[in-house]
């Protein structure tokens, strides 16, 4: 299964729309958002994509009720950390990186630990889990907007600029 992974969109509609087009062209079957949507209108391109959507709130998501109500028709948004299964693989989705102790424990219980917040790409293999941060989709902080695609069959993760 191909999974699109995105984080820190921060209302940047042009980048969100571009990311969704890339996900659709890559035939991803699910989109995972690691938080910091900011406003409900930023979810519209995800709704229009008609791809399964799972997200968590980030520290800049002030309109939580509005975001949760908007996403109801096409997916879910949860308080982090959130654990779920896709393609028989166990995911832990959070916004902020985990503490060392939490990370060690999570890496033994999950196949993938996905997070955002740092706005920097991370792809690290531990004994069991892959730690994944697709970087910042907005490009506001470091000037490079990026997203990632995970293939759960091959365990390969690739990032691309948007």
C-alpha cells in the first residue's frame, strides 16, 4: 500500500493542492497528516482528493472543533499520539517528536512512527520501526516544501519537493 505522508501545511493552499495532485498521481491509498493544518479551509483539497485521510492535531491547530467537523465526511483527525493500522502495519501518528523513552517504547510496538513539528525531513530505521518526518509542506520555515510517500510492501520511503 502506498501512503502519502504530509505535515506542517500551515494553510499554504498552493502547496497543499500540489501535494494532493502528487499523491493522486502516485496512486496513494491513504494520506496521513502529522498536524499543523491551522484552519479548516486547508482541508478542502484533501476532501476533494477522495483518498482515505487520517490526521492528528498539531500545536498550531486552534480551530480543533472546526477541523474535526470539516473532516468528518472524508476522514478523521485525532489528538496525538494516535495509533492505527493500515495494510496490516501499525502506525503511531504524532505531531511533536517523542521523548527518548517514549520513542524507544514506541519503536518496539509500531512499524512506523510518523511526526512533524520540526519542519525537517527524518527517515531513520530503528530495530523495528521506521521514524518518518516528511518535512514541512508549507515551506515557510526553511524555504523547501516537501512531502513523502511510503510503500508499506517494500518499506521504502521517498520524499519530494513540492
